[in-house]
């Protein structure tokens, strides 16, 4: 028993087993094998390492965006001159990554709470105006009275009710085309402990005072002219300013930290999200309402504005890469494993497709049976 255990341990530690290999001299099989191996090699080098950069680990950024508008607008409506600054035409207050710049508006002044006729929704008698109800497109609660002069229902609302059937054309604030937008963006890649700002090396106070973004001549300047943003997004500023729309500003941080961090710089892209390019759209443009309330002779009044504007959404995209031994070894290991496909395919060709498949099968496999093994064992004993 002791000798058997010793022999088993000796075999385990001091013997090595290797699979039997058969060298097949066949041009067709050899070409198939090399062709598959070459394809796997091209896949590993070209796709995994060069295109997908499988030797690097990746991380996305945590970002913050701050914005500031500058510019002054002027309107002359019915002889009333008005100057509009950033506090008047930017919604909400400055600083957000998503905001609206007013380009057109319909103003209804001197509204006060009371009873007045609706503009639309014809009626012939009081029965058509159910007291206490309201219409989805109405301006207030119906009082149950059909006004004879207008043939519309009387409502309890802010009077006079707004008439927004005619949108000013050309837009009242076409000067918005010359407003400027300053974007300050900071990103942090936690995995690599790297923080970058779009105010990269070489951008200082003196540079910001004179620069204006241009995709080719000045691509790193963070100050943009609104007219240029709309143009690069594929829209016409005058058409978009008429009824409003939305534009996406994409800040792309694609960085390779295997080189100096200073080469990690942003790229700006502009996309028209929706506007008036498609005339078949059921709901064109972008608009909303807001009111300025005030007191006059101890009576509450308001000025209502229906604002048409361009909404800007600033979107930060990021992807940073850096060499890492773990994904590198993983990519190499998976590639070596794929090389086994060539062996499997060639074995199938040899054993099942070629005319001499029986010969190759006998050369590859060694067959034994119990009777033969017993004969050999008895001969060894005697």
C-alpha cells in the first residue's frame, strides 16, 4: 500500500502529459488554417487593440456647466421703445446648462381679474355656456352668459383675454442673433484623478476679451455668437426666432491620458433638436407664458407675455482612456483562445470533408480495446 501511494505521488509530481500531435502535409488544410489564424490576428491587432483600444481602461467624467449671456435688444412696438437686457430675455436666471433666450413675444398689458368675453368658441344662447365649466383652450371659468356682441361665452378671467392668433413677423428681437454666450465647463475623471476645464492652457482674461468661437480658426474659445450657433446647427436664425425652437450644444471630452494631460481638450458640436424645418410638424416652435404683477390704484393687475424663444441645452459627453495591464492581458488571453477556432475548423475539414478522411482519422486517434489490454498485461506478468 505504501509503495502504491509513493508511486502515485511520484507519477503526479515527476511525470508530464502532452497531447499527441499529427503533422498533416495538405496544402488546402494548411491554407485554411493560416487564413483563419491571420483573420484572428487582424481582429486582435486591428479591432481589439487599435480601434477599440482594448489595452486601456476607461472612465466617464463628472461635469459642471456655468453659462453667461451678454447683449442688449431693442424693440419699437406701436411707438413704444424698449431696451431688453439679459435680465429680461434669459429664462431662467443665468447660470443654468439649459435656458431660453427670448426672440419674439406677444404682450397683453393691463390685465385685471374680472368678467369678459372669450375670443373663440361661438355661442347662440346661455345654454351653450355652462356656468362653472371651462374649455381646454379657454382663458377662465364660464359664467353661463353668452355675450351678444361677440357671440362668445363670458368668462371670469384676467381681462382682456390674450389674443395670440397673430405672431409678430419679423421677430421683434432679431438683435438676439448678435448676443454672445460664455460657457464654463469643468470635468473630473475620478478613476484617473484628473480634472480639466474648457479654459485650457493659453486661455486667459486678455484672450477671452477678444476671442469668438470658430470651428476652424478658434475652436477652443468658449464664447459663442448665438447666430453662429444656430447656423452651425442647420437652422436659419430668422425662421427659428419667429416661433422658437431648441438647439443642443455638445461638449465632447474624448481624452487619452497615456499622453500629457494638456492634450485633453474639449470639442464643441451644435445640433438642431427641433424647430420649424419640418412644416408638417403639428406643434412647431417653443413658447411659454409668464406674467409681471403690479398694483395700480389698489387694484391687482398684470402684464402677460407669451414668449417665443430658442432653448439651448448644453450636453457634456466624456470618455477618457489610459493603459491598464488587466484589460491588456484579458484582450491577449481572449485572442489566444480564439486561435483555437483554426484547429477546430481544420479538424472538421480533415475528419469529415477530405477524401482521405479515414486515413487522417486513424492517424489522429489511437484505438484500444479491453481484450488487447488484457493480452498485453498477461504477457508482461509471464
